[in-house]
């Protein structure tokens, strides 16, 4: 006989973990700083590959002399197997200026085979609008998803289920956001893609469990909600583990390969996604249904008064 | 319970195998030199510029206070399209964002390209290309509409021609780059123009007037490019611009600019991005490796844990991936393929993980039913029925997310953007297409999951259960006896 894990009993601890998570997000954001990628804040990012050796100080001085000293940051890094000069500037370099910069670099360092690998320039105003649009996208998706859940689970108090699901989602988004902060990954359009994917995945997870709760509720309408939820969670455990494992393994493969080959753009996508997937699995089991049962119990008490 | 016949499994498995193989290889026939593509394979997948390398730029009116009409924006779009085509770029994405007066262009480097100079390519695309012929070459200071001299920040003025305007680019029928040998034996590159009816008389009068007495200056965007002496009365409407072109390519560039026509007003680049091809190639390789490893690990896990339903799941997953790749490559001719970017590939990998869920839920349910003591047929039947609602709801949520992703991050003309336009119209159109690709691959993956992971999986499983040798509770998740 399988031992039944008391998920519902865990709920107070879950809530505490949630609140600490939110607090951590706020604290770390202030302490470590949130960096926005140029697609949101605007500016220019140019990456030139080079061969041989270059001295960072000399390169920085040269570039500053060409572009002006203010708000220019120069870094020498490695990415995808190449040595890169990374230049970022807060305002936009027009193509004419970009060309001038490339020519100047080539002239200054003729033996280092300087090649413009990647150049991106975004107007700050466009960046801001794009950011607003992305937030809207997340809001829209959340809205559609709540409506869908409320409708599908109307028999067991759909709206409360929808709200609980949103609460779980916010937790997951916070955890993924934490990944961006801790690893100092600038927030860009990948950030939004990750957020939206986790919304979908986490909700998917939560729905599968609520589906079981709905089914059991119909069969066990006299039993306390506490037991119905616990039973449903224990029954769903096998599937939850399998699916979490599959998606997490899939993303881990991507993250590991990207880390090995030093591909920043993929890492900035895969690691937060992993955080979100882990969180999604956790909240679907330990947070959302148990807390929902708490809500339902309170509602039932009010009803009996 | 509806009985599914025994051979069904093999039929389905074979069909899936056929799909998988043809998706990867495509179907081609060769007639001597010529290869005809009947069905596209993964080799035909169009990769985004983050993989292939390429250029993207957003253009807006140079005068920020100007409110361009839709017609003008469309005209700009057409001119840029012409310029791309004349430069040999046919694989481009070009769309307008009429609400914000922007034109967005994106194209990959041609495979034979050696000079990856994005900045000059963008400048060329955005050049106003206003061609003018004037009598003589006197200039005056440029004035604005009120008649006041325009000075830039250093106090310099722009010189514009003061002679009478003879012709504009609109009067040119065609322009062509040509070369000839001069009397010294040097090769000279020129652009020869043929004028339309409208321009011939004006040009004839101008050449008659200046014949032997002066020049007719030729200007491109307030820059004088040529100032030849007139020594003939030209009535056939043919003119030659000899402007110190050093190479045939230089002459061809000007000829193309003139042919594509002038833009209605000056535009400037608001956003630009360029990537060299090599940065993307490693990324593509990495993702493919990751995908293969992920698939393999998941397959092994599924077979070990779920045994018979696990095997069915792996076949279904292969079918799902193949189906998704087919939609991306344009295998199905009624469906235009997708430009696949790195996030798009991530979407395929993620949909493998999510797709396996459909089979997992079913397998778990069947396992439960077997352990509860039901018969094989009963367990399979009840298991598949009970799990459907969960799978359906779960998949629909991912579909909703995918649609929002495609609407927000796609071009304004896409179906999804139109659906969501009531919410999105304040905002500028996204200038990078990479996330759109992610939404698309997720959507396509989930749809194929319904076909493969739900419908065909069930058929295969029920068919397999008809085989006596396979009718063991253990194989469906029961305890080992």
C-alpha cells in the first residue's frame, strides 16, 4: 500500500516559501540591479571578433576617443569559440557611424583580423514601447488562461481555481525572474518568451491536477476537500514526476550544450526556463492545490455560518 | 469497446516512419542537371538571421514630425523591395507598421557573400535616391519652406543647385550600367539612361540651350555626381552619366538606385542589427545536438518506466517532431514554411518535453487501472477515456500562449496579430522575428501532439493489445508477477 504524502498539510510552509520568494526578488533586484537589454532600453551593442591578443585598456581608450567618453563600455570576452570586443553605448549609432567605427578599428589593429560579428542598435523610445508591449502580452496571456480555467473548472468553483492558478503562476514567474537577476542576464525578448512559456507550462501542470481533483470531487462529494485534494495529488504524483523530468531534461540538454559551447543567447534563454520549469512543477503540487483547498474550506465555513 | 484490428499498429507505425524519413530527406527527382523538389526536406528549412547571419533594419521618416500617409509607406516598401531584388536578395522579410510609420526589413546574407558589410547595405537601402538634372552647376544655399537659409550645428549650409530643373528620376525609363574603352584604352564605367516620353522634350530643349555653351549637372540627393559639358542636341532621350565610377559594381549600384525609384521623403534608420554567419552556425549545431540528446534520454526513460505504452509514446514523439519539422520546412505545400530561429528550435525541444505528457498521462492512468485489478482491455479503455480531458485542457493552454506569442512578436500582417490587434495597436511592431518562431514551433508541436500523441497513440496501443503475446499486465504497468 503506497504511503500517502500529506501535500495539503504542507500548505502553510508553501505560503511562507512563496512570500520569502517575493521578498527575495525585491531585495535582490535592488541589491544586484536589474539590467535591461538594448531591445528594451535602447542603445547600441557591437561585437567584433579578433585574432591574436589585444590589451583591454588600450582598446577602450581608442574606442572612447572615437565614440566619446560618456556611456561607452568596452569588454573583451570569449563567446562561441571566438575572442570578442564587446562595445555598448546608451544611444544609437547610425549605420554611417557604425561603418566609421568598423573602419577605424580595422585601421588601428590591422593584424588582428577585426570582423563585425554582430551589431544591434535600437532607439530608446522604440525599446520602451516594445517593453510595454511585452508586459501587455504577459498580461493578455494570463487573462486568457484564467478565463479558460474558470470556464473549464466551473463545477468545482472555477473562479477560485483560476485565481489560485494565477497565484502559482506569479510564483513561477518570480522564480524565473530570479534566475535573470542572479545570473545577471539582461532582460530581453527571450525573457518575455520564457515568461510566456512558463505561464503555459505551469498552467498545463496545474490543470492536469485540477482535472483529477474535479473527477475525484464528483466521486467523493461527501468527503472533506482536504482529503480529496490529497488523494488527487498522490494519484497524480507519478505523472507529475515523469513530465517534469522530461521537460527539465529537455531544457537541461539545451542549457548544458549551450554552456559548453559558450553561447550566451541560448544560455540566457535556457537557464531561466529551467528555473521556471522546476518552479512550475513545485507550485502545481505543493502550492496551488493545497492553498486552494484552504480557500475552499474557508468558503465552506462562511457558507455554514 | 471498439476493437482496433491487429495490423493497425504496423500500418500506423509505417506511416509515421515514412513521414519521419521524408521529412528529413525530402522528395526530389533528378532530370540530368535539374533537380525538382516535390516535397521539401529539412535541408530546405529557411533559417533566421540569428543562424544564417544577416541584416535587419527599421526605417522611419527622417523628419520626426512628419505623418506619412499609408500610400507613402507602401511606396517606400515597394522601393526597398525593388532595391533588394535588384541586389539579388530574394529571401527577405519586409513589412510596414502603418500605425507607427515604420518599415521593417530583414534578410539573410546570400550564401556566396564574402563582404559582410551590413552598415553600408542598410545605408544603400535607405537612400532617398532623388535624381535631378539641372542647367549649369551654380549652387545656392538650401532654404526651408519659409525661405530662410538652413544652417547645421557648425554654421554650415547645404548647397543645392540653383539652375533650372530639367529632369527628375521620374522621367527615367530605365538605367543600366555599361562600360566602354576610351581613346586612351582605359575602360570607363557609365550609367546609361533612357528617358520616358515625358522627359525627352525637356531634355532636348535643355541640351539645345546648353549645346557648346555649358553643362547640365546631375545630382543625387543634394550631391552633384556629374557635370558634363553639353556638346550635342539630344533628342532621342538617351543620356549617359559618367561620374568617375571606379568599378562596374559602383555603376550598377547607381543604376539600381535609379531603377528602383526615389523615396517620397528622406528616411532614417531607427533600429538596426546585423549578425555574421559564423556566430549562428555553432548555435545551430549546438541546438541540434541538444535536441537529439533530449529525445534519446526521454525515449529511454519512457520505455523503461511505461514499457508498452512507452514504446508507443516514443513512436508518437518521433512522429510529432517530424510533423512539426515538416510544417516548418514547407513540406505541406499549402502551408508556407517558417523562418526558423534559435528560440524556434528551443520551442521544438520544449514541445518534445511537453508532448510526452499526453502519453504519460494516459500511461499512468492505464497503470492505475491495471493495479486496481481491471482487465487489459478495460484498463486501456478506461485509461484512455479518463485521461483525455486533462490532456486536452493542458494542450489548449499551451496553444493560447503560443498564439499570444505569435501575435505579439510577429509582423502586423500575420493572422494572429490581426486577431489581437484590438489590444496591440498602440504598440510598434516587433522588430526581431526570433520569438515569433518560438510561438510557431510550440503551436505546431502541440497540434501534432494531438494527432500523434493522442489519436494515433491510442490506435497503436489498442491495436497492440490484440496480440496475445503482448497481453500481459506487466507490459502495461502492472506489478511484475
